[in-house]
């Protein structure tokens, strides 16, 4: 099957969306399918044509930027060319260019699947509000043109204004792909040596420095946690410099980073074996996001695979990994006192929160995600367009495991 994946940013850009598409594309390619990613050449130093792990990548030069969005005059002609060759068009939202690609699929009678990863909420400002409204209208049009709409959990689907309109018509729930790079104990020891880690409790957060991630909630919680664990340290993995559209947010948090520099450490992006080593060193992972631009938090599953409990906020979708597995605590959004108490509870008895990490990992294997998408693609080719809003059986197994542990 020839599959075209379409999204604005792709690797080496680091975000949950780009990692999701990378893992899915590689899994589809491993299973013998021809996968082409159509994306932007957001960095002019990146090649226009590339092949990464068996996945073809076509990057369209960027003529101008509008906030975090890009304008690409060459996108339309290339989308038409690839759509003619494809068996399925798979769009990843939010994305300004999605309706045009979906329309091409309709004209060519090719199945169009849309995966909605999260809402778009740009930083405050009149211009950004205008951009939000434009992208929302583009999302709505793409959703109407698509044959099927996919999200990660029913929880997020029922609470999202965009997704809820498709609940009975064409919404499908597919677990996201999660996997960790291979590593050795030598990699773990090298990571510990690099960051001078001893026996102190280690709290982790992994995200780019963006307003919606709620980093300040963890910073405000830190002094409370230190009352119980004076030597606690926070390791923050993820880009924290030169993030498009987040300059003001970074400036606002700079004094707090300076204030807590002995306990809060900004690591920058980490990948490969170093990422797995990072999780191996944690006692707790935090996901303190503030709004629906976060819909799940793939990092939660990555942490759980390494036996690390999670303190997650109660946003729809984001609360599901902990709710389904029981492996952590869910706290009110933007409540630093509640987050601090959740961290303290986990650090006091980490083992009480640990669950079957193998079952958790198997539920979110990229190959399993790829197989679920392929089943959907094949149904669409056969003209079966019925929505399936019930969650997959794998989620029921996680809940059964949770209940067994809690008896």
C-alpha cells in the first residue's frame, strides 16, 4: 500500500506529533508499505528529498512564516502529484494545508484519514487569536472532507469541540505508537556521571519550553517538595532555547530557572540511548500541561515502560495513561500544591504505583498502531465508513490490570 503522511513539521523537529508520525511511518515501512512524508523544509539546511529508515521524506521550501505556521507555495503541486500516486492520504492536524490535501483525495477518490493530535492555542495576542480562528476553520473543513477521523482516547474525543462532532459518524480510537531506544547499563551510568546523580530523588519532565506545557507549575511545586525531600532534583529534557513563538514565555521563566538552578536542570533535547537512560534515572515523571494542546502525553507511556510513576494533570486525554493503569496520580490543572503532594506521595512509595510495564508497553507498540491504521485504511478502500468510537480492547486490559493491583 502506498501511504502519504502529511504534516507541517517532521523530524528532526522534536514534538509529540513529529515523534508519533515518525514511529508510525517506520512501522508501516517495516511491514512492507511505501510511505512518503510530505512536510515543510522548516530549516533550509535540511534536504528537500530524503530517505530515513525506509521512509521517503519530501520537504517543501518555506516562503514565509505566520506565527508557528508556514507558507509554502510549492506545497499544492507536490500534494497533487503525491495524491495521484497514493492509495491513502493520512493527514495530521492541526495543519493549515490539510483541507487542500483532503480535497485532492476526494477528487481522486482516494481514502483520506485525519488524525487529530491536539487543539492549537497560540500565545496571547490579537494576531495569534486570528491565526487560531483561521486554523480552526481549516481543521473544520478538513474534518468534513475526511473519510475517517482518528484520536488517541475517547476521553479526549468527547471533550474536544472538534472531535465530538464526529463521535457517531467517523471517529476512530487508535492507541498512539510508543517505543524507547535500545540502551545498556553503561549508557545509564554514563548519564548518571554526566549529570552527577547520586541517591537523591529525581523528578523528570520532558517537553519543549512552551507556555502550554505548564513548566511554571512544577517550578512553583518544587519548594513544597523540597520541604519533604530537601535534596530532590528535577531533570528537564527538551528544547528550551530559540523556540519559535515562545520567546516571551522563556524570558518570563528565566528568573525562576536561575532561582532554582541547584535543583532544576535544563538538559536540552536528548534522544537515542540517552533518552532511555534518562527514564531509568527517574523516580517520578511530571506532566503539568495547562490546556488541550496536550491530548495524551506519549512520555507517560515511555516512563511507565521503565517503571516510573507519573504525576499528570487532569486534562481530558492526558489523565488517561494514569487513569487506565493506576500508575501514578492525577492532579487538578495548574494546581502546584496538588502537584507537589502527588510528587511527594510517589517519592515516598514508588513501588506502590508500579504496574506491569510489559503489558503497558505492548499496548502501545508502533507495529500494533500501524496494524490498526492498516485495518482502517483497508475498510475505507472497501467503502466501509462507519465510525468506531469505542476504545480498543487493549485499553480494557490495562484497566483490568489496574483493578487487579488495587484489590
